[in-house]
C-alpha cells in the first residue's frame, strides 16, 4: 500500500436533534486513509455508519456534522456547497448501501439506474453509456448482462442486486468506496462471493475502501487496517492481521463472542462493557 | 450442455409469462362481468324496492283499475322477480333502458345527450386538478413545515371546506359579471347554440372538428369557470395525497442511493421519488375523476350545464324511474371502467404489479 494520504478526518462529530434531546452518534473520530482497505467495526449504534455518511455529507436532515478537518485529496469536505458536493459524490467518493431490496429504485430498470450514475459524471451519449453499463455488469460477474440490464430490481435476487449496486457505484470510477454493511442482508454463502467481487474490483482499479461492518471475520479477511468503534469513539486501531493481538478489552470482548469451530463448545461469553471506554 | 438447459429454462419462463398475461386478461374480463352483474342486480332491486309505483307514474292516479291492471301486465310487473330481472338484463344488454316519462325519449338517447357534457366538464376539471395539484403537493412536501407547506395546506383546506354552490356563485359574480373574463352559464353563448352539430357531444371537440375557432374559444370561456371550481376540490385532495406520498418516498433508502450517486435534487424529486409517488396517486386521481363523472349536481344547476347530475336529479324529483335507473347503471359502469383504467395504469407504472 502506498503511503499517500487520500482522506484525513480529524475530530469528526455527528449530533442529531431528536424529540428526546441531542444524540451524539460520532464523538471525535480521527483517522488517515491511504490507498488501502480500512475496516470500521463495532456493534450497532457505535457510530460506524454515521462516520461513513458524514464523509459523503449525507447525514440526515436533523443531524449536524462538525470536524476540525475533513480533507479528501484537494477537496475540503468540511466546507462544501451542495453543488460542489454533487461533484464529489459518485464521481470521487461513492457508497455501497446495505440492502439492495430497498436501496434500488423499484420503478426504474437496473440499466437506467446504472447509466444514470455514469452519465451524471461523464458526458457520453446514451449508446456509449449503455455499453459501459453492460461492461460493468459483466465485471461484477453477472452472466447475462442484457437481461439484468432490462430487468427491474424486484426481478433479481439479493446477491445479484448487490452486484448491481457495486456496478452502479463503481461505474463512475471513484477514488474511494465506502461499503456500509454491504453483505449483511445476504445469505452467508453469497456474502463471500459478493465481497470477493468488490475486493477484486477495488484492487484492480486502485481504489481505497472503507468497509463498515459488525462482522470481524469479514473485516479481517478483506481489510488491511481496522478501526474499532464503541459509542462514537475509536477505541482501538490496528492492522487486520494483528486482530488477535488486540489490547483493548472491547475488541477482545468482540473477538471472544465469535463461535469457534474447534476447541470448547461451551456457551459464548456475553459482551461486557465498561463506562470508561466511552470517554476515549 | 449448460447452454441447452438454460435455453430450456428460458423457454419455459417465457411460456409461463405469456399464459400469465392471457390469464390476467381473462381474470380482468371475468371480474368486470361479475361487477357489472352485481351493479345490475343492485339497480334492479332498488327499482323494485323504492316506494314508487311505475304503473301509477305511467297511467296517473285517476285511471280505472282495469287500465291499471293491463298496464301492469304490459310492463311485466306481474311476472316472478327473477324473470323480471332476466328481462331487465337482456334489455340493458341490447341498450334498451326503457323510455323516460319526463322527456318521452328512450333513456339511452337522453344519456347520450347529457353524458358528454359531464364527461367534458369532469375531464377538464381533472386535468386542471392534476396539473396544479401534483406540483403543489410536491412543493409542500419538499418544504415540509415551512411557509410554502402552510400556504398549500390552507388553500387546499379552503377549497375543501367552501360549499361549491357558494364558490360557483361567487365565481360567476367576480369573473363573469364584474371582470368579464369568462362567459356565463351554459356550454355556449345562446347565439351560437344552433350553429353546432353534436358529433361527439363534447363541445370542445365538436367545435374543433368543424374548424370554427370562434366557437371553440367561446366553449372554452364557458367551461373554464365551472371546470376550475370542480378542479379546486380535486386539486385540494390530489395535492394533499401527493404531499404525503412524497414525504413517504423521500425517506426511502433508494433516495439516499440517488444522492450518493451525485444526482441533482431536482431529478431525485421529479424522476426518482415522483415515479414511485405516481403508483398510489393514480388510484387517487382515478377515484376523484370517477366522482366528478357522476355529475356534480350543484355545479350543473348553477352553471346551467346540461349534464348527467342534473338529468338524474330531475328524473328523481319526477319519479322517472327508468331514467334514474338508467343513469345509475351508467354511473356505475363509468366507475367500473375508470377503476379498470387505473388498474391498467397501475400496472404500467409499477413493474412489481406486472405479473
């Protein structure tokens, strides 16, 4: 991995105004990202997804993003106008969403949705865009691209839907892909196929990847580096290969919750939390 | 080997698909027939249950008993009920709705004369309601809680709560009498009425067929006020429903996907969200159109519009049962067909409903 820094995030905070008062989803997250595959792991509510969305400026309307610094190459993400955001989204940073059942428009054909993503950032005619879209469907290992191109999202399976999603988000050739739980909605057997396709494409095209998941095993097999998040804080940062040497009790706790094929088959331990971890 | 099996599988899917299409068409025809049968049964029973004696209405109350009995027999009212129903159905299927006592024309002829007037008014009103109502609803939804939202809601509520006869009279007073922007009651100026040969019965179409632009614009200036007043009601309803469907769609995940792609907000709203909003909205529009097609009695009275609502009401007040029942059957049939049309449109708009 090259040492060139793509993205610097310093002290990112995301807060939501809810009827029940302020909720701090992300409380001062900092990290640097090179051309690498960074995993963000944590339980639900740890702020990992909100970190990903904040990088794209897509926090919900009742939320506010604050950061000391959020620099993506030559772009200052902390101070972008809506029009400038549209030049970054899709074209330079893109995101793969969780469940293709909900994240694809049900009344538009798959082809139209992919073409739309491409033509938003590349001035080409319809014919050329169509060819590119079919190529891209082939690149995500869809056997009959023509049929899928003309199909509607409900006519595809979950695994295929997620491959379509990958094709759609990678077609404008962004530099950074954020994958937010891209396989949680899929069957276990399909999960690995989809991850392998995404991994191949990201490596081939030299993209950086932020892979957000609660699945430690997936993270450790597809990432170079891991951020462990707990209640809006990064509690530990380590190389994926060193995950078993984690020092922080929370990371250790998460690892202990994984069932093992060999060894003892007694009850899995319950994750124990300490209030002091959240003060990071 | 694998190519062969795939071909086979594809062939089978295609065969199943086409039989599915024919099947759904058959099912549609069948359900239409059943619904129409139910409609006829209900109108027939209403006709027999109502405390109006059709014999008395025909012969008058001073006719001797012998005449009364003879007419009763002629009308087939001494036959068992199921036979009467059978005769009723076969008559209607042949287009025979009986004769109107009031106009002494066959009822079907009367309806052919009055229905186009209502159809024209309802269609123009619905077009206005859709053209203004959808953007108003979208505008309210994307400005939820801000002043444009409140303005749309207040205007809509006002339209919904004002009595239509008052609105109609005020409209005539302001736009016809004071400002003279539009023409008064009726479908054409009295001076023009004999100039036009009814081909379709739709004034706007007939004048265009004859190529007489003066007449056409005269018809436009006559229809615009009553149509706008009817449109106000459907507009209020359509805008309100559009707003709530829009808010629902804008919170969906695929909208976030579109934002991630860098699509413009304009396209997200009008292409992505509205494409999904149109699916339930088409039913709303169809129902409000069907309501207008029944004929709006008050509007037709105020604007001297010779439509279906006026015809049915007049017949009812004069105990003209054939005309009332004929009108009811027509209204029911219109409802059924508009519903079917919205079903077809629904399938067209939502690929998930195409099976």
